[in-house]
């Protein structure tokens, strides 16, 4: 009896349901929190800006004293950024610089390009409106406002926002610890001689890079021999020190594919044949910790380089993000126009390596084979093509850019 293929969406939902966010939280300096996942809402303890201030270099004025252009007033004070002026006296203006607090009594700023300095006075060649070029207190951030919500992955802008309200540290989930290894006696490492029938282990570099880009703490176990006892030993070791184990290769049903029996012996396993192309065989389960610890989640990926890459970015990445505490972890597609024909679709959901051409249409890499790693470098995204759906140039397709998949 053949195992039925499970829908891609069903497998992804099952993975997300099993991804329990980490319990460990640590406080890190804001300057070191890039890429970490925020563990608690951040609420501002102040207004930003704290006082009404000037958008421009110019003059703080009372609009009631400027009924027409050409009015001359005395410059009574100078207010640079970081200083606080005094109340604006009638018949006077204040020389003011960008970011400086607006003095009491002033209700507008006139930019310096519309003014002429004459000795201790200035001629205002503009009739301002109340509030002109004044940035109000709390205009950006109000006291008590939530500026960042728990579950976001912190980017540089977010760190700047946190710093703008005085956050010196931020609470973040601890890093996910991930063990990574490949199986296959045909694999050798770059720099070693390449015997007949052997291949260099590219998956190790791709998967490690993807995990590190997600902020994981990677424990790289290298290549494990195609032996059941060696695979079981590697799994036991990984489960004692990590939250997740990711492998490539050995998830099919051949005599030399030992991942399935090894995981079953050391824990539990769901072996899935996913209705996706590339990347049909995927394994998921849990490996017990022989020392009585919580053990580790397990995801086994196919050995073909493109299959391994695609299943990672579409299935492992959401799992990792959810386990890190990220709430919004699914990639967003963009509707674009196909610049290619795809007349013979597969019955599985297909993920085609593509890039946006100079004409704004999506171009297809000519060889979509599961071992053609050059397609992943040439492409700048993938097309999510539903099962059995042919594509004709001019059709709308769902494009998922690498920016949604690799960051």
C-alpha cells in the first residue's frame, strides 16, 4: 500500500502547531538585540518629541504680529537644539534651529529662507499660519503608547524606535539551539579529494547559513555515516543539547536511509510525503533525551540540494520562527505577471525558481530539476503554483520574494 501524499498546507499547519515558543527570556542591550524576538510589549514612558519643537532652521514668531509680509521684528534670543528658550516677548522673534524646543508664546516657525537679517532684527517675508513648521509634543510617540509588540523580530528601525524612548535593554526570547547534520557516505567536504561517485556536501553550507540568518545557535555535527547505530548516537547527542534537530538526506525508504528507524528508536516520527515539488519526502517528530531532559524536535529534509533548500524556506523557517516566539511567520506572496509558459504542471503544488525581469514580468529558470542549485542563486524568489495549474505568459502568478523567505 502506497503512502498518500499530504497537502503542503496541511503539513505546514501541523508543523506550526507543534512549534512551542521558547520559555527562556533574557534581557540584552538594545544595541545587541538585532534579529532577536521581542518577548514583551514595549510601552513608552515619555512623549516623543518631549516638547513642541521646530521642523526647520528659522525664526519662532507670534502669527498675530505678522499680518503682512515685510514685517520687521527684533531677534531677542537664540535657541539651538538641546537648549530651552524663555517666553517670547511681544514684538520679538527667536532665532531657532531644527529640533530646538519652541519658546512659550510662539505659535509658528518661519523658515530662514523667507527672512532677511537686518542688524539685531529680521524682516519676515511670509505670513505664517498658526502651527506652521512646529512638530508637536507626542506627535511621533505618545506617553503610554505601545511602540513594539511581543513576537516581532527586531530590525534596525525597531531598535532605533526603542532607543528613542530610552530603552537601554530589551527582553528577548533566548536563541533557538539547532543541531544540524547530513547523512550519506557519498558526501565529502570541500577541500577533500573527490572520489568516484562522491559529491561535495553543499547542503551543510546552505542549511547552516539559513539557520544562522534566522538567529539560531547552530551546533554543526557535520556528516554522519550511513549506519543505524551512528545515526542513533548522533540523534541522542543532539537531543541532549538542542531544541531542534535538522538533517538532510536519509529520509526516504532505501536500505541506506537510516533516519526513519533511528528517530523511531530514539523517539517518535511522522514521515510525510508532501504534495509539493521539489521536496516530497519530509520527516518530523521528536527525539528523546536519554538524560531525562525535554528532548528536541526533529525535522528531516530531502538530500537533493534544491529540495533541501525549498523545504527549509517553506516548512522549517516558519517552524523556527514560531518556536522563537514570532507571531507572523508565514511569507507573503505578491501577484505578478508571468513572462513564461508552464504547459505541463505537476499534480503536486510546485515552487518554481524565478526572478523578475527588466519588463517587470516573472522569468523562469530553464532547468527546474531538484539538484540544480544554480537555480537558487539565479532566482530572486519563487512562484507558488497550485497543483495541476498550467501557466501561460500573461497569467497572474503568486511570487514570493527571497526577502520574505531568507531573512
